[in-house]
C-alpha cells in the first residue's frame, strides 16, 4: 500500500472527537499557525528520534490496528501536523477505516476551498464523514461550552463540514472538553486532549 509519517497514536480516546475512537497524529505541517498546540509536529521527522523511530508507518499496519480495535471504537480521528499534506496514503487509510464501518473525522488547517484545490483531495473527500477546517487563531479561541462554544474546536474561525450525517448532530459538538493521561507499558506518561485541559493536567502531575 503506502505509508504515513505518524507522530503518535491513542486508542481508544474520547478527547479527540465524538464517541470512543482512535486518534492518529501525523507529522509534517507547512502552515505553522502561531500558537499551535503541536509545533513539535511541524517537522516531517522527529529531530529527537533516530532514523529507526522516524520511519513512516505502513497504512496496512494502521488498518490492522484499527481492525483489532473495531469492537470497541466508533471512529477514527486524523490530526497533526497537517493530514492533507499526505493526501494519497491518508485517502487509503480513510477508505480502509470506512470499509471497517468506522467514521472518519479529520482536522486540517486548510480552508475547504484550499483543500479542494489540492490534487487528490476529491478522492479523500468521499471517505470523510466530517472535516474540520481553518488555521488555528490563538487570539480567537473558541469559547467554552458554557458560553455556547463547540467542543473539540480550537478557534472561532474553524468550520465543520459534514459530508455525511454521522457527526452532523450539533449536540455531538456541545459539552465540556477534556484531556486524558496515558501510561505506556514502559512507564512513559503522555497527556492528550484539548490544550487548556491538557496543560492543566500536566501542571497537576508536576506538583
């Protein structure tokens, strides 16, 4: 098949979209939004990693992992980094995920018009349930749910584009954001989820 520059994965999670899902962060982004919560993913390779750990992951391997998790997850979230900068393998992954009955949610910094101008995006669009578009604007943060804001969304300018009805219910995008902590078998600890909550959780852990 083909391969994707994967930074890290979390499965299952409820912090990266509606329902229980797998989340895959890709590496590489040329947009470099000021205030981005994942600037370490802008580079196409991890500067702190050796050549072995920096190798891309085969789409077939990712699909095997999704297949193993299928009984307990509802969907797949792709974020980064910038997913649309790896369009061909991303399309193969999204198609495979939908073949498994999973919903596909993608976060991109491109606008919908910019995405549609990318060669190969039309093929990907057919395998997306919801696309979240737009640069992150640190000075225009999405308000809290108590103030009428949407969950999972970083800034006010970002837009939801529902190709299917799977995640189109506005209620799925209401409610408080969250962060999650993971302890790997090797003892390493990672935190993911909405940046504000994730930073607060890190502060608590460091006390």
